[in-house]
């Protein structure tokens, strides 16, 4: 790893928003223009320890390189402290001891991180390398600044007091991200893992003619209750006498031994079924870990919603069941058309999460 310095900074004397990186994970230092920080007598105002108590997660629509140039040149005076590009490369623009103007009133006590490749309308925006690099940086910040690694202190821009910004939105996987923050960054057996099963992981083909393809409704500021996780999903009218295996089936393989939390996501729509049957089967040896089934009210908003400062209702994953599984175990999940209740049964997405140390 080497450090690149824009404009030969690092020669101490100049008044700048940063001279040397605060974290060893920083790949590039590019100072933000002075207009992007709080100043006193023309120089950046220094905040004292322990005034830094929070980290704010932002997502950036558009290219990191271009936006970094604008923050550097002063065409934009609202820089974060750090920018992570979609390959996981970290640029620092403002020293942690200065107040970057990234989030409004929370500027006083927070460090801001922008993530490239952000968008509101699909979870595909957030790459694995982005989650890993961001979590490593925030672990490092929290250890140095003595910030607790919990949701009270690691917040989204959409959760900052008084904000109208919706980033990073509901497709940012907070459960996975917080698990990565809790990890020590070293012990492989405790490393959090995530498996998402959706339209792309279907086991049963062809489906019976009773199933129709649904398309995700346009997303404005992060997914609300009516947005699916995947771009496409399936739905079918329920029937009390349908065969139980008239179902959409997903299949996956467990990548590490440990506790796995299965969660579900479906668009909550008017006329959805109030007792949709979900069956889960695994190939684990322990009979207690081999199956689970439950019925769910797919029309209930409350199961999968949370409210933030900026967003009235944001879609979230709903925990279904926790299994103890081994590497290589198969998991099969089915959403059946058989139901005593009327309305559409929806098969969208499931997430298996191994949280490691949590
Ligand atoms: Zn933001």
C-alpha cells in the first residue's frame, strides 16, 4: 500500500483540511476545499476528544472520482471525512479532528463516510468489497475514537437529526454491516457471512402456470413497504386445495458452520395473502435443525418496516428462524400457493446471515 497525495501536500505549512491520514487503511489523501469545514481564523476549527461519538453512513450517486474533484476544488462544500469507491479504495478528505459539513447538526459529533455506487433503487448497488472496506474502516475509527459499535452510534444519513436525506436507504444491509463491525477483522471462523436467495436462486423450474412474474415498483427514496428486494419476483393466487408443493422453491448451500438467521423480504401489497405458508428444509444431521415452517401475513406492513428521521417507512428484513448449520448443508425454502386465506402469495427474497460474534 502506498499513499498518494494530491498537490504535493504533506509539506506541512499549508492551511489544509488534511495533511496525513488518520487510518492506515487510507489509500489516498485528497484535501477537501476549506469551504467544506468549519473554520476559525481562516483555518479549520479543531474539535477535542471525546467529542466524536458517531459515524454517519452516506451513499454517493455518481462517480467517486468526480465528486472528490468537486469537493477538492470547492465546487461542492459538503464533503465527508472519507470516501470509499466501489472497489473498496479509501480516500480521506478531511482530518477526523475537523468538522466536515456532511450531515447538518450532527457535524459537531460525527465522522462522515461516503460510499460510491450508492443508489436507492436496488441492493445490487452495494458491492461486497464496499461492505468489507467500509466495515474495516469503521472498526478502525471506533477503536481509535472509542465509539461503541452499535446502531445508536453508527447511523445512516437518513437517521441523523433533522435530515431530509434518504441515504443509504433500506437496501443498505444494516444487519450484515453491523455484524461485520462486531467482527475482529481477523478470526476467519467468526467472519460474518451472508447468502441471499432470490429470483436468481430458484430451484423449481418450471413453476406451475399458477405463478406470475412481478416486477419491482419504482423506488424513490429507498424501498418502502411496497418494493420487492429483487428486480423480479413471483406471485400466485392462493388456493386452499392447491398442492403444498405448488410452490416457488429456493435453494442454497451453507458456507460455514455456525448459527444462521433466516430472514424474509417481500413487497407488502394490497390484497396480499394473510397466511402464506413458508417451508424450510435443511440437510443438517440434527433433526431439530432439519425443518421449519410458518405462515405469514404478507399484507402486514409492520413486519418489515422501520421509520427513520427522513423516511416514513423503510423496508427491512424480517427474521423467520435461526438454525445451527454446518458447512455444505443444503437449504431449501419454499413459498407455497396453498393457503386457507385469500389473496396473493408472494415469493421474493430470503437472506441467510451468519453473524459470527453477535
Ligand atoms: Zn448523505
